C-alpha cells in the first residue's frame, strides 16, 4: 500500500521560497538515497499530512514521469501550529517497500481489533471509590466504629498509667 504523491522540482531555496511554497499549500522536501542524486522537491501539503498519519507509510513519488519509492526520514513541524515545515525522504527498494506495507497492514489490523475489543468490553460504571463504598455498605461502617472505640479506650488506658 503506497501513497502516491506528485512532486514538483524546486529551484528556489531559502526561507522566502519555502514560505511561498507553504502559502500555496505545498511542503518543501528533499529526496535522497544511497547512490541517488539529492533532489529538492515540493509535495502537496494536505495529501502529505494525511499520508503521514498512517503507520509505516511508503510514498510513491512521481516527478517528471519518474516514479521513486521513499519513506519519511525526518519531519519538521511548526512548534506552535503543528503544520508541516519540511520533510526528508529516503529512497527505498521495492522489497523494503513491500515489507513496510505488510507491517503497516498488520498494525492497522491490530488497531482495528483493539478498537473492536474495547467497544465490546463491559461499560465502566464510574469510579472505583464509588464501587468500594457500595460494596462495604453498613458492614464497613460498623467495623470502623468498633475500631475507633477500641483505639480510644486503649489511649485512655495509656493516659491513666
């Protein structure tokens, strides 16, 4: 399961160029690998944001008719607004991409099973303290009173000696 993103090449660099890209709804990114040439691209911001929510996501980056498989290496976000600022992508092989897709599907299935188990679990009635009070009832009050009267008489006896 790959997420397809259309990349546009970047020729301008720096803060001003990056801000213009973000204003247009795109995110600056760098694509690199072992023997590959470093590529500066921009990716669609909304699609990238949605894709990064998936576990073990693998991207299918399409640029000028060429398709490259990549995984996120580093994601930079604005510290206040939490919007994407920049993404580093590393090129992966087809075998590694298939392995990541299998792991992703397993994680999604596990999360769905956990959600189903949580939905079918008995409903929690409130706080544990309220349940304890209802269990103790009148019997609990008697034991407290008996314990306090024993403690008082013992302290009186100690005072008299």
